[in-house]
């Protein structure tokens, strides 16, 4: 079972290097074909997991899910460092499955291919967000270029103790009619790296207020249709705005437990993530200035509303959702209907502060250094104000929500 130990210890990034260097001259122990094990299955912790993580996911660069290879008794994988993995995540955290593979070069020109099916439980914690897969039992298949078919054997319980599979800050999209993705940081105990998985099928939850809540036109009021979704709108001054954050697109991030925040998108993805209806547009900086002016607000010489002025804070509260903000001073009343929610931003690597106090929305503008600009509505313990901020792309680009606007 040395081959199993190699894979299980390398289930995350740099352990790949260690396993290759320490086992390159060791021939793995051949399993007994069709063997069975009588070892007692360990009791491992489990919890329910967020709806956006439920489903079957495979590494986006793979040629489809490894479940198909297992069913068809074929192999998928390659030598090297790319991840070949398929994960079946269950809502209750029980009977979850991970499929992984590796390739081992043996003596005499033989190439052995290992395909693993490991069953276990899922344990989710919310802060910081982390999903841990606990292995309980497993089966291994070995294919060889020097013989037909494969050999199969159960994986020993002692070997499974080395299996380490943790996703940090996992976030899955749940679009009703489009491809869904799960992005996270895979952690190996000492290092972590970015991963992306594609969902098999399109079975998305349809919980109240969540995805699917825009699948039909609202029973009253105005709306804009984007694809197959219908978003409520509100007229403020001379403009008509979406009164909720955009909740569709491909490749964005989503908090399945907080659907009111909508889809978080990278600035570079904006041209492709949303099909803007005729007459509508991604709001410019000037559009947001008009929005502020409609409430009797103006920017000062520092490019901000007066955060310490009581009258200014009350006027700004007319744009803010009546719930969801940390500071409950009574000024956030959504009288305008704009319904700004404090969803802050998301990144793939990290957990930025600001949820509950920051409403951030992309604009269509760049500053003089060609850095994307966002509208910011900020609530501090003392001040509440609006301004514009620059969000550099960098190596860990920010994901922000989207609204659309049109002239009336």
C-alpha cells in the first residue's frame, strides 16, 4: 500500500514533491484483485454544509468527472503536479466521496495508474469558512500499460489516516441555467493554493430568497429581465435602478447563506458575466453621483459625503437596506427603495473585513492610473458616508457585486 500512502500524503500541494522524491525507487505493493476488508469503519465528525457546496464537483482542468472513469472502468490522470479530483458533497455531510488519481513510473518501462475512491464525512465551519473531508473507507484500482484490465483492493485504515483534504473559504455558484463553479484554497497542513471545480449537472437549491427567487417576474412593481431571471427595479429621480444585486453569470463567487448579496465578480469578468439588456448599463461614477444628489447629498472636496453630519447620515440611510447593517442607529430605512446591502467584497485568498458595514458596487470607470473604481457606502461606529474607491486587480483580485441602471 505504499502507493496509497504516497497519494494520501500528497492530497494537497507541496506534498506532491515529497512523495515523488521519497518513492521514486520503490515498487508499490500489488493489491489482491477484488479483495475485501473487514476493518471497522471509524466514526468521523460530520455537519450539514451550505447549499452552494452541495453536489458533484470535478477539477475544472480535468476531462470530466472521475466518477465516469470509475463507472466505465477507465482511467484519467497524468504524471506531474496537476490535480485530478472529483468530490461528491452531500447536504448532511454523510456518505461524501472523493475520487483522486496519480501515475507512477515503475521498473522496466511500466507505468502504473492509480485511481482511488474514498468515502467519508464532511465537517463545515463558518468562521473562518472551511470544509474538511474525513476519510472512513476506500478502494484502489491499479491499471498498467503492460497488462489489460485493473486490480482492485480496499485501502487499509492505517493508510486512510494520512488522507488530508481541506478547502478554505469555499464558495460555489448556484446559477439556475448556467455552469456552476466552486473556488477555494486547498490546504495541506502547511501550504495552500487556489483550486477551481466545475459542477456536474445543474441541480441548484431553490430556497426562499435564494437562487431561483428571480426565476419569475415579481407580482408587483417594475423589473428588468436578464437572461431567464427577473430583477425588481426602482425609479429614483431620473434613473431606474436594479433594487437588488445581480445574481447570475458564470464564474462569480456567491455566499449561499446570504443570497441578498448576489454574485461577486472580478472587474475583468464584467464584459462576459452579464448580458446587459438594451437601454441598461453598468453604472458610471456619474450615475452614482446622480443617485446621491437625488437624496440631497453632495461630495465634498475629499470626494466623500459628510460622514459626521447628522443630516447627511439620515439622507444616506434612505439608500440603505433597512436590515443587515451592524450599526442600528435607525437611519437605514430604505425610503428610496435602492436597498443597498452591506455585502462588502470577496477574494479567493483571505477573509476581508467589512461585511455588515460596507456596501461596494462596481462602476464602469477607471481612475487616471486605469484602476477600476467602485462606489462605496461605509458605516463606521461614528460616521456613515459614501465615496468612490480604487480596487487594483493584482494577484488576488477583488470580487464585488453589480447593479444596473438606465435613464428614464
